[in-house]
C-alpha cells in the first residue's frame, strides 16, 4: 500500500489520528478500494471509530495488490507510535507539505514520511502487526431516531459538562426540544449530586427525527474526541440512536471522508417495559416556571424507583460477544476472542454496564450463528463497511 | 565561552584564572531578581574575584535594589579535555538553529542513542533514533536553506547517548546557529552561537564522545 497526502489534508489526517487516539490503544489501517480506513476500538470494546479517506483525499492512492488469501493487507500499529508522527498539529500545519505512507510487508515496517519545509525529511519506520478486520456491526437504518446539527452546536452544549463526566443522557423532550443531562447513578445521594441539564431548541438542528420521550445514555469522554475533529473540520454531525442498550452511531460525512463513531449505550430494561407515566424517571420534566418543583419531584422519583428482578421480566438481552471464528486465526485474534468470552454475561447484569459492541467478521458473512436462545440485536450491516 | 566584548568592563590581571563554584548556586544568585525579564527593566551585574582562596563576589542591581552575593570557590578539577582539535575535523556543518529546535524537542526519548550521519553523499546529514515505536530519521539535504555551511569529506555514522545530548537543547533554543563537527574518532563538537540584545555573540560548546557499541544502523 502506498499513499501520499498533501497540503491541508496532512493536518486533517493528523487530527483524525488525534481523535482516534482518544479511544483506543491500537490503530488499524485497512486499505480498501473505496479508500484508506483508520479504525480503533477501546479496551472494553464499547466504542469503535473509523475514518474512511476516499482515494480523492490523496494525491496518490495505491491500496496494493491482493495477498495470497485474496484480501488486501491490513495491519495494526501502536496508537502512541503513530500519534508521535503527528504529535504537534500546529507544526504539521506550518512545516509539513507532504506525507507519504508506505506499507513494506517484507521489511515488516510501516513507513510514514513527512516532507517538511527547507527540504527536511522525517521518516518513521513503525513496526506493525497483521490483523483481522476490525468491524463493529451496526446499521444506522435500524436506528429509530436521528439528529443532525453543526458540530459547533454540540460542542457548545458539551462544554457545560465537566471534563471528568463519564456519561451523559440525550433526550427528546416536548416541543421538539432536545436535552442533554449528566447521567446520575440511582445510588447517588440527591443531596450530594449536581444535575446539569440543558435544552436545545429544534431549530438548532438541521434535522431532528426523534420519538418524543426517547432518550439514550452514552459515554461522553469518547464522544469528545470526535466532536473536536468535527468542530475543526466544520462538518455537521449526525446522531443515530435507537432504544437504550443498542449502539448509537455518530457520523460525519463529506466528499472525501466518512467518519463513524459507534458507542454502546446504557440499557435501562425497566423503562422499556413500564408505561412512561408510572414513575418520574422516564418522563423528562420540560423547563417551565415550575422547573424547580419539577426537578424536586423528578429527583424524588429517581430515589424511589425500584429495580425489579425476577418479576417475569425477560433477561436483558446481551450482545453475542463471540466473533465468528475466521478461517484462519492467528494468535492475536485468539487472544481477542478469549477476552470477549470472559465478558459474555447472559441474563441480568448489574444495570449500569456498557456491554461490548458486536464485532462481526465480514470474512464469513454467513458464519456460525449465535446460540438459538440469544437474540441478535445487531445484524451485519450492508456491504460497504 | 563569553567573550570579553560582552562585558562593559573586563579586567583580568593574571594570564588565566580558574576556580570551581557550584553551578546551581551561581544560577540562583544570577536570577535573584526573578527569571522573567520585564520590558524596560535590566539587571546589572558586577563580578569580582580577589584571587585564590577568596569568594566570588556578585553585585546585582535592579531598579535601585542592590544584592551582594558571595560564593565560595573550590579547587578546580581537571578539565575534561576531549582533545578535540579544530584542525582534525573530518566533517563540519553549520545549521540555522530554527531547523533543529523542533526536531530535538520531538526526538524519540525511548531511544537510548542519537545517531548522527554526516556524508558528502545522501543523506548528507541525518539524525536517527531507535526507540520503542521503531526507527525515525531526520534528514537535512546539503542544499537546504537552513544549511549555512556544508563541509563533509567522509561518510561518518556515530552514535551518542541521547541522555548526554538532551541537555544541549536549552542552548539550541537560545541560539541562532549551531556548528556540528566530528573528528576521526567520532568525537562530536556542538557549538551554539547565541546573540544577545546588543548584538554581542557568545558561544556555548558541547563535546560528546561516541557510544562504545557501534552497530549497523537500521534503515
């Protein structure tokens, strides 16, 4: 594989790597006919991101010839090592005119060469490992709700939450308003908890096709990395979400770049089954003059809601965590699968747990199906991925 | 090396005077008025040494406030003489510091050595590191705008312990030019030219001996 990035695109590439580094420790590089894909997954496999750079993004794009197995060579490198090449974004912008990425399988090296001002050349020879395809299975078509807003709107909203905040809940309220609220655990004492909630008007969004009352809780930290990239590239961000527990997808699109961030979401089994008006939990208080009263009622409701177990409620569906065995598994892949199997928890896990995303192997699309009693929540997405 | 011209007054009665003082103490005294330089204020310094056995006296004045420091002197050690002879220089280049500053700041510190290649042929001047991520090479062509002088007669590749060279980055940050020279044994001489506000120049010199285990460079 050989590709050359020039001019302002070098900085875009650098920003993409910075964004990916906020999520995972390994960077997967996959050259395809439709472009070069950079992907990563976090250690708990609850966040997956991919940046697909179309051939037009590059001055030169040669994905390379197929390997003996018919596939193009894929590799993964340590995120830190790759990031060190693009460490300083300002200096990338000021001094780098051209970036060459070359995969040298025989020398077992991924070469990243920066051509800088004054004729200076920086060449990095990074060790890589061949790997299987990293692909989270998701389908934006199956998400019932979607929102699209300029990244700036979301960035300005998110700034109100502390940097350390882990989870945030996005909800659709009455009147088309969209809310963002920090997620507070049920065990938390109301007196020691601060709830921050902000509302965005419908007209701030370019599109908003959401079911009123729908809400979804996800990890803010992993989202921030993408948000920084989106803001810098001035692209609108689309959010697709479904019911709590199913993955949500953030996408960015332009002519030469396609970005996906898939995050596992917190599932809330009791709310899926109980009618929305029984307790205050699933009902978002809209801002009104009685907001203070509403808030108090809301907090009391949170305190008193009970988590029902074994009351005839079917067990929380879990994602099938085992990836279908690929045709040939190298030790690296086996390691990954072992980790996943340890994490597979059927039945009712503690309610606060982001389950791992389903990772499918596109090598064996009709691969061994999950156990008949398990419900497949996320089918293989369409072929482009 | 601070040349006499830098000083407004410079009087030394003997041929050469050598003594040893604690460097951090000297630094503390020189920065007694603080390390930040506000525009419009200047600190004046007067240094006196009466002779063997006497302390070094520093008089510092800023904005009407005078501080007197007495630093005890010690027996000088044998100066480490690398015997780097200017006439035996094999390769020499002079680079504008601007081009090296970022490079040195971004050096892969997981590498134990910094390898310097100087050659009349490609890659001309190359700095290489071999760290956890892999190897990295920084190449400066002989016709680069940064290259003020290029006199390389022989291809030489030498490795130096990176921990020994890292301290020189401070001088690099202040300097406008640096001369890099190696002799036949691979001893390295770095001379940083620092220009002060009045246009006076002074030099900071570093000498470093090559690392013992020289192995084939990875490409």
